[in-house]
C-alpha cells in the first residue's frame, strides 16, 4: 500500500501497527519533545528538541504548547519498534487537532531527527521523518 499521508496534508487519524494507541487529553508539557497525556508521559519518536538550558529550549516547548495545548484532545500512537519506552516514557507519534506534532516540530526547526532510531521505528518509512 502507498505510505500513509502520501500526497495528503492532513493525516488520517487511525492507529498504525499493534502497539498502544489511545486518545486522551494533554495534562502537562514537559518540554519540546515530551508531554503528559493523562497519567502517561509520552516522548515523541524520532524527534529531539533542546533540553533545559540549551539554545531554543523555550521556543521548542512553546511550539509544542501552542500546537498541543494543555486540555486538548490528542491521539497517541505508540511506536511498535520501541515499545520498551525510554526512562518510563511511551515512545509515540502524537496527533493534535489533526496535525502530526512530531512532523511539525521537525519542520519548525526546533527539533532534529534522531537517526539512531530510524532502523527500529515503525514510522521510519513515512515521508515526514527524513529517515535515510
């Protein structure tokens, strides 16, 4: 089948793969690439935003907070290739208001692709990732 979202700007909001997938509300923005969804801490797959104290940390966090404000309903699709998580966080793609937050962060320039995980991520073949 053609890659998901091929030629379509709006993602079709359905779960991919077999790992966890759920809809809930954003309760807290940790930083640019991590947010709390109810009681689950979610780390965006394939994306790395600056940490506290690094250049553009505030801008990246604000970008995420504006794209997925606290209280907004989002879809979290866990990465089948990384179900072990990271530091107690679920690794996933997050959709807010129909937009792919992972892809938008990469496009914004406030985050970079983590190529290390291109070999394991179920989303690596999607055009937004830029995985080789």
